[in-house]
C-alpha cells in the first residue's frame, strides 16, 4: 500500500519546506547522469523543497521493480529515516509500478524528475495559454498514474485549472474523466494557437523583424530582456523563474528602427516530452523568429552541455536553421583573469557556419551596446527592404512618405 503523504508532512507550518532525499542513477553511455545532483537540487528548491541528502548509484539497466535495486533502496530508506525526510526525488523518470513499489519500500512519497518539473510549471504559469499547456502536460502524466506529493504542496491552490491541490489528494480522477479533460484542454489550446497565428500574421504584414531569446533555464534571459527593453518581467536566480512568452518592442538606435523581442521559457536537460509537446505553441515564438539570441551562462561549469541541450530542442521544434547570436551572459560572475580577451568574435559551428558570439552582463549592462549593434546588423537587410511603413520607438507603425 502506498505511503500516506500526510503522514510525513511538516507538522506545524504548511509553508515549511519539505525535506527531500535526492537520487541519481548512472545507467552508462547514452544516459543523462549528473554526479553532483546540483541541478536536481535547484529544481527541488524551486518547488519549495529542502534537499537534505544525495544518493548516486551505477547500474547497467534500471531494476524493473525498484529502479535502484533492493540494496540501494535499503540505503535510501536509512537516509530517509536519519534525516526525517518527507519524500524522495529521483533524477530519472520512473514507471508507475516503480514509483508505487518505492513508496511501499521507503514509507514516504516518491517523485521523479518529470513530476517535479511539471509541479514547478504548474506553480509558475501565469497566462491563460501557459496554464492550459501545463494542465495538458500534467493530465497526460496523470493518465498513467495518480501523482501525490507531500501534503504542504497539496494544500496549495492548484495551478492547472482545478480547485484541488497539485496532487488532487481528495479526488482521484479516473482515466475516463482525465481523457475527457485532455480532449477539452486540447480544443481550447487549438483556439489559442489560432489566435497566436493571427497575431503572428499581423506582425509579418507590418514587416516587424522578430528576435527571440532562447537558452537554458537560469541563463539570465529574463534579466537580459528587462535590461534591453526596460520591462519588468519577473527574474530570479532559480530554475524556471518565468514560463510565459513576453514580447516587447526594442528600438535600435543603430538602425533607426524597432524590432520585436520575445522572452521564451528556458530549456532544461531531459525536459519531459509531454512538456515539449504541450509548450509547442509557446516555443513557436522561437521557431517563427528571424533571429535567435541564444543566451548562455558563461559562468556555468557545464555550459557546453547546456548549450547542446538547447540546440537539441531547437532542432526538435524546427528552429535549428534560424540565424543565431551566441550571447555569453553573466560576465560579472567570471574572475577578471579568466575573462575573454575580446568582447565579441565569431566561432565556427557545424558545416563550417560561423556564428557571432558576444560576452555581456545583463546585470551591469556590460557588452549590451555591442549586442544591440549585432542585432541591428542582422535586422538591417529586412528592415531596409520593408516598403510600406516604419516602426516608431513605441512599437507603433506609421506610413512612409
């Protein structure tokens, strides 16, 4: 019988962080494995949990029953008891049977990476479209299991269109109800998609040059967006601080014209495919852009892996052929002696294509004037060929005379 998630909940304060044991398994070549579990810890903290212990294991293949095997499961159980943990979070995806078996064995709720990301998205989505997309992804996940995490999260207001909490602790939706709801949400998303398509066609008719920010989560996209357009998009040093696409007009004095700049959801390793599918409408902003600003955390020790993951997702959504500027952000976090010798250059990518690279600090503004020049250089041919109207600094258009 699965563990009761209320049994191990914080007793006094519903806002108290739930203590979690983190588990990662190295399944050999071809599998994603983070030996430090740092990213999983950041995800857990973003969901309001407190990582209290980390466990790693190495296996040739997952154990069909417990994923980690009975010996490692016993080790995890001892850690749960020693730290009075409220739950266990796995860095890999678990099957419904593995999750149930682990909960029985460990005596606490168990969540996997997919459930954790879905939970964060449910809490952070603000727009109508974002909430619909998260709800669809969560319902598709729930169609194979009933996910229930620790109770301090279940007492929160659900962010996916239901009155209950994220885990629907009081109402177990059966598969028929979930199927009906999935159909309804998909229909509503199709309507939103058509509206977005209409808006995009309107921008295309106005001759607007479209620039989209893309990058790994927490690379500083929203901070850069705010610095460039003087907006107030929420930005924080955490994973998935913002989920909804925001578009503003960016006036380029270097070109004497404006372009549209969009801030999109951050990418992450092993982003659940259900979320890639559900967020396709949002990611379409990137796929329809004329230029991508690929924001990279220059201070990250795994920046190459993060860059490759973003490139992989861009290919998945059909945006791999769009021109890019590589924006190496967080220059302020790099020691002076380790900083690049030149503020911008070009690097060679696949098939001999050279891509401009610029080093900036969205926080201090260093390098931003050069970034604006590079954007203007890319936009100039399209803007100069537009015959009917010009765009004012406030984003409105006026006829040419």
